[in-house]
C-alpha cells in the first residue's frame, strides 16, 4: 500500500526536465489520476504560476477570454488544458512572440495531439510526454529500463535477494491492483473496485461529452464492457458495434475516444512492409490491468474458479509495463504484435531504432514448454536479420536459454 504522504519518484522526470531546457511548452498527458498534477507541481520552477481548468471560474476565463487569462503571466503551469483547446491557440501566439524554453508546463487528461488544429498550431513549439499510472519499477525501486537493456544485447536476470520479486499469488495481486495511485492506496478488492467504478463514471459523464462527441451516452458503458471482454483480441468494429446497436463508424469513433483518454490502445500488427501494417486489423489492449479487472469484476476468488481469465489480465499488465518503460527509455520503441495466416502469434513485438525487433510472449505458468516457443520461432524466421531476441516472460525466477536467441525470462525482471 502507498502511504498518503509518500511521493514516489517517476521515471519520466529526466525526460520532462530535459524538454523544459530547450522547448517553450511541455505538455504532460495521461489518464486522469495518474499523478500528472502532483508531478507538475514538483517540477514547477521558481516564478511559475499554477492554474487549473478544473476550477470553473478559471475554465470560464479560458473559454471566453484566453488572451486576458494569460496577460501578464510570464511562466505558467496549466492543469487539465484539454478542457479549453482554444487556449492552445493563444499559447501559440505567446510562444511565437517569446520562444524562451520552459515557459509553459501543461497537463492534459486526453491526447490533444489527436486534434488536427492543436497538432498543427503547436508543431515545433511544444513537446508532448505521456505519464501513465505507476510502473512496478517505480513502486519497487527497480534499477533498469527493461527495453534499453534488451536492445543493448543483454538478457535481464533477477538480482540476488531482490525484494520486489513477485511469484504466484503475489503476482496475481499486483496484476489485479494495477498502477493507479488511488487504487493501490486502497486495502481491499471491494474498495479498489468501488474506486474504479466511480473513476469510469467520471470519465463517461465529463470527458465523453467534452471530448468524444458521443451522442449515445447510455450505450457507452455497455460498449466499454465489450471492449474489456475483447482485451488482447483483434478489433472487429462491426461485431463490437452490432452487440450494442452501433454501426461500424460509431464503434470505431467510440473506441478512439477511449484511446484518447488513455484507457486502452489499438496495437498494430508487425509486418516488414510498413504499408501493410496500416491495412491489417489491430488488437485492443488495456493500459491498466487493475482497471480492466474491475471492469470485468475479476477478483482472486474469480481466478480460483476461472483461472483462464488471468491470462488476459497478465497480458494487459505486461503491455502497460512495457509502455511505461518505453516512455522513459533512452531510445524510441514501438510496441506491436505478430500474427500470420496460420494463426501463429507473438503477444508483443518491440521495434527499436533501425528496425531491429524483439518478440515477447507472456505466460502465466511457472514452467515453459516447446509449444510456448512456436510463435517466437516462426517470427524469428519471418523477421530474419532484424530479429534480435525472443523472450518468454514467465512466473519464475531463472533466466534460461531456450534456443538460438530465445530466452525464458522472469516477469519480475520488468521491475528489477
């Protein structure tokens, strides 16, 4: 449990500080209650004034008189800036008049760069960084960036006497909890799931109306539940929409809204030809396994009678951890998946600089069989010289070779 007054170090801090040294505006985006406001206040430089658009009076000023709101204020933190997108146009004018770095630190609970007018107006003037819920490496004082280590050619191993190793029941508890600070701070499953329900209600009541152009609000909770049931599966908009009376286009738009507020991602399929990636069906992945578990009402008791449900949660958990490593990494990585016409799959394909790829399979078991390597072996053949390594993340303690460039690696190395 996280104590109420405990502030955990965030791995994104060096990236934010670096951006503030050479960029006029830095936008910190991520889901609600992921810690953006706390972090922005921590990073506030001397003389920075704080405004939040969650304050109704400030929001009214931002909507009706953005020029007046900024007048006379040289350096600002503006919280929840997505509530007044027109304010960014005023910021653009101010930046064009004075391009000193570090003038504005903005936070937003939606990906504003998906809005064409915003992306165009602030191109070259603002850097966007994403703060997701807490990573296990932040919670457990991990030392490495898993992606940087693997792409350097090393295979992660567990340190002796690592206090953060999670096996069996402890791993399941971490997966069911997820990374939201408010969820972690609650001591029981009932309290965590109660928080998650209220969290979703707030998003549906406010963000769906303000950002999503949602005309059938009553259908949104049912559609989100369907998306949760489809986590880790191919994204079939026609099938998903038909289940709640929505057409293909509406289902796609509603899915894009949930992606915009950082609840889920559509993950592309890996292909050597980048054009073919764009025309193949993506997968749906939830970013936080705890929120997914709450949405599906999965508890430890559920997993006792339906252990197969843990697989989808664990895959979501690993996806979130890989994303968080990617946000703080030294290099840029893309997370995809592999699937061929014969249904052979690899859960995650991570592409690094120069097109090198690493395949990652996720297994809830403490042992690994030859069948668990089949997808990775096929992917290695297809990727050819681009294939750097294949990793099976499993519920064990030993890093073991499993063939040419193939390894069994403990899940706990993600926060080693």
